[in-house]
C-alpha cells in the first residue's frame, strides 16, 4: 500500500485544495479540528501537508494525502439531513490517505441519501508522532466524540452515528469498534466525556489481523515500525478484541484481493459470530482491492453501498 516511487506532489495547498475542485456547490470546506492547538505527541518539526494528484484527467480527482500536521473532520452535509451520520476513514496502508476514492466519493452517495458525512483526516504513524501505534486510534476516538458532542449542530441523532473504513482505514474503523473505551489519549475538554463507540461499523476490504499469516505487512510495519512483539500484534488485531459491547459490523471483501486477503474479513466475521454479536459479510469473487465505489455495475461487488445501506436500516442506524 505504499505509494509509487515517482510522485507528482503538490505542496502547500492544505485544506483549501481539498475542497475547491470537487465541492460542486461551490461552498468552502467546513472542518472541525480534532485537537485544540497542536495534536498530542507532536514531533519537534511537524509534517508538511502534501497532496499527490494521481489522476491525469482534468475533471477527475484521485488524491493521496501525506504530511498530516492538523488532524480534522471535513464535513459534507446533505441537502436534507435525515439524522444519521457516518465518519468516513480513508485507507492507504497507514502511509497515506486515499482522500477521493475512500472519502469524497463515498460522501457523495451517502449525502444523496440524507446522511451527514465527516471525513477523518487522521495522523499517519510514521510521521514522527509519539506513541505511533495509537495515534490513528486517538484521532478516530476523538473524531467520533466530537461528532457526538456537537450532533445537535449538524442535525444528527447521537445514537445513529456509523463509521465506514476502507483497507487500513477498515482496520482503524474496526479498532474503534472494538477499542472505543480504551484510553488512547488524555482527555482535553468536555467532548471527551462522550462515548467513542460507533453505533455501526462498516469495514470495506479491511486489514483486520496484524498477527496472522494473511496480514498486510505494509500496514503492520507503518503502524508499529520495525520492533513488533507477537503479543503487541495480537492485541492490535481486530478479531481478537471483539466483546459483548462491539457494535454491529458490516464486511465487504473480494476473494481476488491480492493485497489484503479476504481471510481478514472472514476472521473478524467468525469472531463476531463466536461472540454472538450482529454481523454481516458479503464476499465477492471479483473486485480486487481498493475499488471504493468505482466498480462497474456489471461487477456484483459494486452493490456493496446498497447492501450496507440496507444493513444500516435493519440495524436502526439509518432511517427505514
């Protein structure tokens, strides 16, 4: 999941550059800083925000973000909110954020359904932050708490907040679902009194296990660095953390995924069944990895957004 060796990097654009090309309504970005001031555990020199435009088409964005100096939530409001919210967590092997494929493009179909979206820009563990392995989880916990704390301002029901994560972002979404009560950071304000537990977690071609043979080594190494004990990796594997308080989990994966094997989703699904927790798994024979919402309709895996929506309705998180 690491990026290509040759990159076209656009620097110094930061938040404004993320909004202008794609926000059809022409409104500026609406963002929520996760932390007052500098985020905890900052290095002496903060990372420099960089945006790599991977698309060669002038009317199509496919951007990767690195150098996350200021973690935040970017808000995408529907024309008619229905009270449900989703925090979107892009993947990228914990080395970058696939902003458009697993953020903006997901927000488009969700907001069309009346769902208020919050795209999470989380810190990348290899960019000098202290306690690197818990930095993404701290941002995810804080992001969910902020959404819940300010739910009224966004027309959101605090009991109908989902998280939807992709690839390594799926590992982070799964970690939030199973480790929401873990102390990943010292409380900073009143928002930290709110629960970080999502009411539903959607994991799309997720990294799940960091210890088993089918793990994605790139995500594991970016999260922990070169020193990795077996016990540490086991504790960070989502399937080992399922409890009676784990929210419902929706899983989608393709069996021809050559990067993150489908065994990841199967392991978590089995763990949910063993714990008698609600879960749904959709396994498709084709789709590969990183398909987001871009698959042609002739590929059955393209139906996953509709399947997720139906599951969220049955779970009471989206309105019936």
